[in-house]
């Protein structure tokens, strides 16, 4: 597959001719919302076998091969040139498909309210073939150790049909806020804790959960070791049932990082105890803050490069957002940006006739526009380039895979690129 960035005066027809494919194939693959009104800077994945690479100054077949994951000999043979040929900048090379490594993918799904919207369930069905784990979010715990389930609807059936491990996500929220007091009770009161574990086991057997996933956040710093002890106890219990156990971790860059979101999480202990962890490498740009990339790759890299020093890399799932935000400018504290899918972001750029730019440091697309009321907006979102950059980082650091927060906002390019880069592990029977 080829990632193509729309240039000035290009049309969907001219792009199809460039790659020897059809307009229908490109539109269908990307679910392009604006085929007759493409935006400069818009990306699309071209559904062809292999890809093309334009030579840059200083490139050799060997340096290109090292970055892309095929051999110099394979590139030379595909382009009928000597393997040691000096390359001229601007030369377009065909890159044959490389060998895919196995990876695991998780998708959280969070229906809210009193029923599951069809759009959320359909999104789960569409994503499930590309997932190892499907994670309905989430079971809430009461202070007596009993559980309040999320809306499960047809998610267990979707998981079974697609050989997804159904993930039982459990958090320490009260009134939709993470509670350090609830965490204190669950981690320190042994009677409540034992009842809590008994209820987890009974519920997991009832619904067919095979991974128990703890998302305990905003814990008291003094409960850091208590959390680790609890996880050891839980892991021993779940191992007897033949289940996985995983945890969600705040994005730390050092072992002793200060702050209530960080101090309760001991990376080294979680890496030793859990079967795998999800590191929440997103929300640098968040709905209540100033406009910026949601998961800038320079910040993601800092977190993950620290993480692999304390946690085996093959236990780490990189957290990834499937959404962006539309901020009204100038940013005012207390205002909230609107969440947008990549498809919605492209439509916005097309409607307002503004080009999509790309921040090389953050490896993220963005644009600005003025609404009907004359207010300025700034939109940061995800596209094929930003996701490919994250997939390259997974390969570089030899991570286990990626975990998505959250299903429901369409991003078809992501799923296309999973199949281009990886062989998805399926662990359910």
C-alpha cells in the first residue's frame, strides 16, 4: 500500500492513474468523504501491492532497505538495477512487500447512557477483525467490592465471532471521576479486596472474559506498593483460571515522576507481574487544554523509551487515539474542544477550503479555519502518516502492539495500515 499526500491541482482521477488503480478502489478503501473536492495535504492509502519511494539526497538502497524492512537486494531486483547503483534524488523506486511481524491490537469501546448506539456496535464489528482484544469500558467497583457492569450488548458475541479475547476493564471511578479513596479501600481492606476478586472471577466466567484489565488511576502515592501487591495476588488467582491479566499505565518518563496520575504506578512491578500493559500515550492535546497534537510522536517516544528500560518491550501496547479535537481560538481556560474523527476533520477542511498542514516534530496533521461567526479554529487529528509513524516506532522498539482509545470515530486508513504492517495475533480459541 502507498500513502499519498494530495498536492495542488490533483484530482482523484489523476491520483488513480498515477498508481495504476481505480477511483472506486481508492474511494472505497479510504471511505473518502470529499472525492470531488480534495484538500491539499489530505492523505489517502492507495490499495496497491507494495509501495513507491522517492529517493532523497544521500539515500542508498541499503539505507532505504534498513528503514523500510526489506533487503537492498529485493529493491534492486524489483527495479532491475544493480544493488550498488548510486541513486539520484527524485528517482521513484518500487518497494516490494516486506515480511510482516506479528503484533497485538486492543480496542476499547465505551458506550455511554442507557443503550448502545448502533454506530458504536457497528464500529466494533468493523474493527474486530483487526483486533486481538476487545475491551468494553468499563466495570465500576463499589466500595463493598461489588461490580457495576458496563453496557455489554453484543460485544461478547462480536469478540467470539472474530476470535478476540474479551477484556474485562475495571477501574476505580465514582461519579465518572477516578477516586483515590475507592482505590485506598480496594487496595488496603482485605475483606473488601477478597470479595472484589471473587466477584471478578464470577463475572468473568459469566460473560467469557479472558483478560482482566485494571485501569486504576489517581491513586495515592502511598498505595503504589499496595497496588503492586494486589496485582500479584490477582495474577495468581487469574492464572489458575487460565486468564491473562493486564494493566493501564499513565505515560511516565521517569520512575519517580511526581503527580497524582503517575506516583501510584510502578512500571517495573507492573512489567514483572502483568502479562502486558497499555501505556496511555495520548492526551497531550486534550479537550480542556490548548490546541496541540493529541499524541505527538516526540512525547510518545520519550515515554516509551523510558518504559522499555523498566518493562519488557514485548509486554507493552502503545496507547493511540482514534480522534482529534477542534479548538476555538483563542484558547480560554474552562472551554472544551470538540472531538472529531479523522473523516470529520477532512470534511471540515474541505468545507472551509483550507489546506491540511503536517507538523514534522509531532508527526501530526492540523489546519486552521474560520467559522460562519468569524471565530478562528485549530484542528489536530490523525492521518495515515501519523499512524505509520507510530507503527514504525512499534517496530523500532519491538513493542507488543497498539491499544486504541476508542472505537466509534471512523478512521479506515488505520485498519488498512495494520494489515500492511503487521500480522494480527488472534489468541481466542
